């Protein structure tokens, strides 16, 4: 999984385009999802989202995905779960102070953001994680917000 996570950061521009396509598809499907009921489709959509994002990004399913703002590097992979930048304990070479064998999630995020069109979004301060949303589909949440 770690190698795939590094691959995703190196190819952040391509994943950014793919992410945009998934978002557009979810927004287009929102009227159907609304008719079926969000509660009814939450579990199957979250299952697909979890499987896809776990494989590609080592996602933790926080329910508030910010991959498109963090260079396709999931900040929840940080052992300290820092949401808005590195802790200040980044080791030489960009490695994590807690897990020295792992590259700092935020060093990777800046690398990935530099490859993306929307890479400047990494400078935006992100809200804290709402733990009540853990395990839920951020795809559904985003599509509902963008379609309405």
C-alpha cells in the first residue's frame, strides 16, 4: 500500500483528473441517489469508496476527504493525524519523526500539489476532522453539496 501511496503522489495530476471525473459522475447521479435515499445507498457507496481509496491512497475513511487539496497524499496517514501541515519534527530527507522509515505525509503532499493544477489549494487551512463522519462516504457528501 505504501508504494501505491507514493505512486499516487508522483502521478497526482492524473489522479486529480480522475478525481474530477468521479466527482462529476457523482453529481450527475445525485438526483437518482436522492430518489433512492442517501441512507439507503450510503453503505454500498462507502464500501466502493473505501476499497478504491484504501488501495490507491491508503485511505483511512475519515469521511471528509481532502486528497484533492493535499497533493493526493492523505493527511490521515500521518501518525499524528495532522491536517494542516507537518509537525516540525520532519527528519532529514523528509522522513517522519514517529515512523522514520516513512516519508512525511506533508512532504509528499507538497510534492504532489506541485504536480496538480489545483495545487495551490494546499495553502488553504482545512477544518478539523469531525470524527462523527468516520467511515461515511465523502463522495456522497460532496455530490449532495455540489448538486443542490
